[in-house]
C-alpha cells in the first residue's frame, strides 16, 4: 500500500509539473518562439535544432502526459479510498458516455455544438476525439462528485426523509462543478496561440455556444447518476481523503484560468469561481473530519448495536 501511495503522489506532483511547463510553453515560449530560438543560436548554435524538436514534442505530447498523470493519480486514490468496484462503477460510465457524447458532438453538433479537435491531445478515436478527452471527464468528474457528495451528505443526511434528494443534489452539484471547469477551460483551449480544438460556429459566450454548457451539464449528470445507482449507497470521504480530489479540481481550474486571463477573458473565470471553485472548497470544508463519524451520520438506521465493540457501547 505504501508503494501505491508513493506512486499516487508522484503522479499528482508530475501532473502539476506538466501544467507549469504547459503554461510556460503556451504563454511565454510559443508567442516568442522566434526570439527564443534566435537567442539560443547566439549562445550555442548547436542547440537550436534539439531545442526546437523538444518544444515540438512537448506541445504534441505534453497535454497527453498531463491528462494521463491526472487520470492515474485520481484512479489510484479512488482505488485506495473507495475500492475497485466503486472506481470502475464511476470510470466506465464516465469514460464511455463522455466518449459517446464527444463522438456525437464532433459528428452532428449535438449536444455541444459544432466543433472539431485539432492536434496535441493524442490519438483520435474514429479520427474525431482524442482518447485523452474521456479520461479528463473521468478524473475531473470523479473529483467534483466526491466533493459534492461529501459536503451535502454530511450536512443534510441526518434528515432521513430527504436522503434520496440529497443524493440527487450531489449529482447535480457534481455536474455543475464539472461544467464550471469548462467555463474557463473552453476559451483557454480554443482561443490560445496553439488551440486544441476549434468551434465551427462560434457562440455568443466568448466564442462558445450556450448549448455547450447544456451538453456538459447533461453528460455529467447522466454518468454521475449511473455511477450513483451502481454504487447503491453513497461513499462519503473524510476531509483528509478529499485533499487529492480538491487539489486536482483546483489545479486544473487554475491552469485553465491563467490561460484565459492571459488572453483577457475574465467573465468566464469569475463565473467559474462562483459556481465551481468556491463551492468545491465549501464542500471540502463541510466534509466529515473522519470517515467513522460520517458513517454514523449517513446510515443511522442500518447500524446494528450488536456489531459494535463493547468499548463503544460502554461509552
């Protein structure tokens, strides 16, 4: 287990490191590539070609590495804290349904609008959707759902009459957190100096059609609902267990926000903070301090006193 935790932390740190290098490449190097290569050729002429090749590789493979590392970190964390069944119960619907939505969207324009992926995110499934895109839906979606589920169940599940509605609320909030990430992600990735996708019919919201957000919210709600049904009973993590989901969500949000702000796009970032980043942090604050105390709150009617340790009965 220690090796698993070590690898999880390595993937998380490497995930953030690739973000930093990505920001440096998109915001600093790419707009000034000619000047950078000229400076290198002046200092060490022989390095110009290797540096140019390295930059080209980083632009084509950096995004792939970033998403794979994020996927690995969240998947290992989910395996450790939730178990294999719950990991697969979320991953399979998230990956399959998001891929289906993306293939449908790039083919017909439904449910997101008319758009197409460019290069830089890896092999394209059916020549349309990079294989990394459904993985990003998975690891951001799971992080968002775990945060929403922990905060809402801890706060409201003592009211047994509305327990079912709390689960529905967690799904809707999780889908909203996921969609709020797209508020800042889409303008950042489609309008940067090296875009990863393009809109064939740019919309009124900073180049994005409003339909795009409906598609995001609908897709997220669908696969989170299926995952919740497969899980049957909610799995609510403690505040310390939610540090990685919060870090992943916040890190990816900040990455996209920095690119958007550098391009003068502020309103989507502010909207994303209000509907995504701030609620995610609040849900983390509302999460139980420990899993044991949370179990008592979530399932008070299922507890059998005969199964409790004698020491607990005495207390």
